[in-house]
C-alpha cells in the first residue's frame, strides 16, 4: 500500500473515533475502525502495570471477550515487546515458539492461518526518557514480510498517537488496584446501585462525582459540597454518611439559612438553663447530638461571624461550649457542609472567615446544574414518574417522545427539585397511561411544542396531536402498523393514510 493510502486510513481512523468520547469507548472505537480499514482480523491493547510489572489486556476487538490473563515482561510475544521495547513481527503464529497463545486460546487452524504484529506504546517521561505504557497487537491473514513491515510501521505511528490515552488507562488500572471500591468513571453505574442512596445519574460528570464520594466517604475528612440550589447536595451528604463507617451513627442536619443568626448558635452548640430569656432548661446542640456521627450544615455561607468563630474551634479542637456554660465538651463529629454561594467572594467582602474556609474546604465537590448534565434528565424523570405514580395510585407507564424532548430542552433553573415538581404536576394532570406535552407546566411549553400559538389553526393543532399518538403507538408495537391501529382502535386503512400524510417512517421504530 502506498504511503498516501496509509495516511488516508489514519485520517479516517482519527475522524471516526471521536476524542470527546469516554476513554474506553474512544479507544475501543479506534481498534474497531483500524481493524476494518486495515483488514485486520483482531486487535488488542495491553497495559503495563509499572508497580506489579504485569501486562494486562484492557481492550480487545474481534475476540469473544477481553482475557483476564496477565503476561510478565519477557513472557510470550507481548512480554518480549515490553522487555525489548521494540516491535515484533510473527509471519505465522504456529511457527514462532515465543507465541504462547495463552490469553485468547486460538484454534490450531487459526494459528496456522494468521500473522501477528505487536508494537510497544510509549512516550517520553519528564526526564526525556522513553517509557513503555503498553502493547498494541494486530492479527491478520497471512502476508509477505514486506507487507507485514509496512503494517508494523503503521501500527507504531498509531501507538504514538494513542500514547496519551494509554497513559490514562495505566493510571486508572493502578487506581483500581489500590482502591478497588472506586468505580471506573467511564462506566455507567446502574440506576439500582445509585438508587440505594436515592441518587439517579448516568452522565459522566455525576459518575465522577460518585467516585469522589466513594473515595472520601470512608475517611474523616470534611467535605464541602458546592452547587446551585436543587442539585441534590443533601442527598450526596446522606450518601457520604451511608458509605462511611459512621453509617449507623447519628446523621444530624441543620439548614443555616432557616434560622435567624441569634438562634443559630444555640441550635449548633446548645445552651444551659438561664443562658438567655426563655432558656428554662439546658439543651444539647446539634454538635452534641451528632457525637460519633455526621453533622450536615447546609447553606454554610449564612453563618453569623460569632457562629463561624465557634465552628472553627469545633473543627480544629474537637470541642464545643454551650451558651451560658464555662465548660467545654469534647465531640467527635464528621462535618459535611454545603453552599450555593461563592465563598471566595464572601471572604473578599469580609462576610466569611478565610481560616474557616480553608478548614472546611478539605475535600470540595462541585455539583453541576441539571442543564450541564442533560443525560441525567430522562432517568431522573422516569424515577420521579415511578414515585409519583405510586403515591397518587396512577398507572402511568412512560413519557411520550415529544414530552421527553421538552424536558431535555428546558434549562431547569431549579435543577432536580424543579424537575421533580414538574413530573409530580404532570402525574396529577394525566388521566391516561402516557405523560404528554400538554401535561407539563406552561414554563416548559412553547407555542411550537404545544400548539397554543394564537395564529396556529385548529387543524394544525389536531394534526400534531395525531402524529404524537401514532408515533407512540408505532414505538409500542415495534413499528407494526396493524397492531398500532388496533391499539388506537381505528382501521388499518386510516393508520396507513395518516402515516403517509404525515410522512412517518414506521420502519425506524422496528427494533432488531
């Protein structure tokens, strides 16, 4: 193949793989596209663990599954590539004694009919030395040595291109071995697993946040949850508590914005009898109630200067002093704070103590607004639909496609809280089995989506409603127009006419 041919293939591979995709998916797409364009039978990527000096297969294309087998440097062709830091070409697999066939267990027929190329994936470290990250392997029909050498040079270039992504895989593999409880940020946590902590998420950014939570939860570190109102900071605080060794101890919550400043200190630290007018008996504060457990302080930016000073002492010294008391009380409390305010700006304005900020900001977690993680909108909507349906005893099965479009397009200034209220209202309004656009609040509806524009004729309004019903029926019946007609209680002739009239392609709803 001419050099221009390899360049064209390389350009196509890079265009198709999509570097914005999650790490594993991006590299998996690269292997698939490379195998297709280069007519390779199979490809695989193995990663070197520098700590254990083992070579583990991370991705494979064309094989039934990614193997669990690990090589060591010098073992097999893959191990020799690592040891010698050089590519190896095997014209016929069965003729090379170094080809051990341990990882993928190929048949004797395959070993006799395939060639094999293995190249190192490497890059320069901070000292300018080349370090090997992994091995890129390719299998193909038998070729002459000149063709194999050309393919080998191509794979070496490809190895240079994917070196950065391979280094991320190497770091991820080391992290998972050291912290096996931490999830892979590229994989979606199931709804059921997250629902145990009342959390529903599929977006990569929320999976990353869950990873952070799982990492910090077993420790005593103070966590500062930051994000807009309604993003679920309190639920995340509960998840941290439930994943920690203190899960069976008290979990005490206090919203600092819900109380006036003169009452906030007494709620936090308690008071003695006669400490102030109306203090008829002594009372424990939230710190004492949370002893050996977790204290969640929401809207921490609302604390008064006096309360800030006492909170700083409590976090530093592990002791509090009730109002009206001369004695201090030792407390063992894990603190989780939350705020929607810009604490850095409050510090500049002199409204928040800088030393307290650094004390609380040990492990910050930033929670994005719902508009920044639109992948979570529909799973959340389905979860809230299930909850509201059970509460109001309504058998509502799903949300229509046009209604889903409205949910996704909305910016959700009230975030998850607004979405929950929206779905609850829709359930109350709905008297059928499907949530439709007209069941949603007017804040989500537009003239285009709801056909409420004064200039929109009545006929067009009816047409849009008909299209929505037909599309939903076709989805439900796997594109079968006869079944759709039965479900809608109309004749097949009418459905066939409407499908043609509205230019609906019923075949697109056929699932293979």
